[in-house]
């Protein structure tokens, strides 16, 4: 019976009526995909939802929806300043690892030192020295020798450890 109705409509050049569609049958306009509005979602809804999902995926890839900053490793150790010749002069920088913690120690004055974690707080990459700066090879953030962010992709400053210098023993406690 349904087939007979279709044949009759075809012979009479009558278009089937669309329920819930805004096209104008008198002008011969039809939806691009017949039945799309009845069986699924419309083009506009599909494009909006696709755009939202793409934005979420892009933010996740950038770390924008991540769990926050990377925590610097714990350190509780003492080093002999004489083991690091770069620390003999003010402005000297020693790059080394204590346990699993990549560090940079900067001599800022005759008896003052600054110990920095070289773990980037944004994505956990190990920052590398580049001239008078540190640069994250993962995303390009740049830090000065005090650990302050100064350029590249925005990130918080490098973690600073507490230091205690014993001049008579020539040691530096880092915690």
C-alpha cells in the first residue's frame, strides 16, 4: 500500500509532506538530506557540538584543563661548594642533579646562594640553561637566573629551595 501511495505521488508530481521542517515545498526547496531533521540532529547543532568538542580537545592538549602545576621534587641535602667550581664566583651557576631532582644553584653574593628546581612547573620538562636564562624545551617558557618567568608560554616561576650556607665548612644545605 505504501508503495502504491509513492507511485501515485510520483505520477502527480506531489512531494511528501515534511513534519517539523521549515522548507517550502511550493518552491521545490528540500532539506539537503531528507529525513536528517527527523532521524538525527540538524547541521547547525552538529557544527556547534563539533566545535565545542574540538575546543575541549585543544585545551586538553595544551594543558589548559590539566590538574594544575607540576610539583618540584623534594630535596634535603648538603653539597660542598668546592665540588662545583662555577660557584667560586658571584654570579656563577652550577647545574646538577641531587637524587631525582634536577637543580640549578646560583651564587648571588659572597655568602648567599639560590637553589632552583629545573622542573618546569607547567608541563614538567627539565629547563636548560641558555645564556643568562633557563628555557623549557617542552613549551618555550623562559626564566631568569632567579627562577622568575620572563617570557615564552606563560608559567609560574621555578620552585626555590631553602638554602643555608656554612662558610667555615664550605657547605650549602638545600631543602
